[in-house]
């Protein structure tokens, strides 16, 4: 059993409980937490006394607000690539292990579920949102791109929801998360205690856990939300975000905005505040991700993440959001028009010392 203060693990009646326990940082994942989570998942994979995993976050504010990008910022002038490799490689191994896990994973997506938090929620087989769920892939705000499997799950969402959520970094609530396929169940958080007790009182076995968990959740939860706000803008999203260049997407939104569509005008304006580099790299990432399998998506992301560690906009973005908090980043280049295709393509090529991507041949 993994023992560390920021990750609480225990087995009870056939259930492996993992609680992210760093509430002061909204349970953002440190390298240490990622390593612990990865090791615990591997240990319980083969353990006959664990029928399924139950993942939650300490406190009522967040399941998990992301990865510890602040630590990468603090290492910007020393060996950031060494830390970045350890961080991203271990995180993606952990994410992939969850996707390929032979046992059910239940996740309670209460409060903030963003970036790296979405990364640990998305692969779960039984995903529960509550009235307090705040979901986002917010990486455009910090000059990064939507990693932790975003290439895979964003590019597979209905229509162009994935592109919309990635490129605007907008936050959505529980009904919308259900609508885009980011969760399976809705539960009022006041009823979690009762559900948890029901889980704890049962004796779970490896062979029947999946079915029995589904029927228990069916008896406690709703499976869709009433009136997801995102459904009302679905047609607009699928019209304007269908283009394969950022310039076309923004121009299409601006044109509709000039013709009187306030939502389009606002959305175009919002996108214009994001890092041009992040926007163009992300659009290419989501187009490429459509055609790649799960492991190839994570391999591409590992290359991309290492390249972002050499990118001005990432450090400037973290500075503006998490360090100085002025929310006034100076992107370089400052406009979409100044950014060439060659520079964008360069983010997808990384030269590994060993000659091949370390996720090559990943088996879980
Ligand atoms: C965009 C992001 C992140 C973010 C804010 C953004 C992100 C992230 C954090 C975060 C939050 C709280 C913490 C922490 C990090 O905030 O990825 O260490 O305590 O991890 O606008 O992508």
C-alpha cells in the first residue's frame, strides 16, 4: 500500500479507495502524487482483494485542479527538461494505466475538475458529476495545450465540442459534462455519503463488480442533465469550429459577430486573448488526434510537452495566471497571423536521446 500524506489509499471490503489529499492546492497533482497514484494502480491491478477503484478528492472545492505547472515554472532557469520529463512521462503512464485498467474505476467529479483533473477522470468507467462540478481544459490560459489524453478524448467528442472547449478554455457545469460524454452519472453531493455507505456495506468481487456497480449507481443517480446550456449553442459550435485553420475559425466567429450574434462576437474576442501558439498547435493536435489510437495520442503529447518547455508562452502564461496573477500575458508572437506553419509543425517533433519515444510499446 502506498503511504504518503498527499495521497490516501486504503482497501475496504474489496474496494481500493484513493483520495487526492492536497486541498490547499485544490488537489493539483505533484510529481509525488502522480508517482504514488501510478504505483498504487499497478499494485491493485493484480490484487484479488481489490474489485474496483474509487477515486475522490479531499475537501469540497475540487477533485483536482490540474498538474503542478507552478513547479515547472520555478525550474525554468535550471534543468526544467529533466523535471518536465519526469512529470509528464509519469503522468501519461498513470493516465494510460487507467484507460487500460482491467477493473472498474469510479470517480467523484465534485468541484473543480480541470486539466490534469480531467486526465484522471476521463479514463474512469463510472464517472459521477455533482451540482458543484466545474469542468475545463484551461490550458489556453497558460500558453500550453490540452494534454493528459486531450488528443484522444477531445477529438472524439460529438461534433466540434472538443475543439470549442479546448480553444476557448471555457468552464462548463454538470449538465454540459454529461452532454459531451465527460461523465455518466449525476448525483446531488448531499447523497454521496449515502452512496458511499452503500458501497462500503457490500462485499465486492472482481468478477461481478462492474455490473453491480452500474446497477447501484443506477439506483442513486440520474444519467442526464436537464437543459444542458451547451446544447443551445451546439449548432453554432459545429458551424464555426469546423474549419481546419485558426484564422478561419476566428474570422467565421467575427463575421457572425458583426452580423449581430453576440455569442459569436464574445467567443471570438475570448479566443483572441489566448496564446496564438497554443491555439494553432492545439488545433493541429486535435486534427491529428482523430486518426491516432490511444497510445499514439499520448506519444504525440509527450513530444509536444517537451517542446512546450522551450516555449516562451508557457512560462509567460503560468506567470500571468498562477504567479503574478495579473492575467495580462504578453504572448510572442502576439497574433495568429505572425505564426508560421513551420513553427507550429516543430511542436510535434522531439529528438529523444535514446532514439525513440519512451511511451513506444507501452503495455500498462
Ligand atoms: C490553466 C491551467 C491550470 C491552472 C489555471 C489555468 C493548470 C493548473 C492550475 C493549478 C491550480 C491550483 C494549483 C496548482 C495549479 O491552474 O494546469 O498548483 O494549486 O495545474 O488557468 O492549465
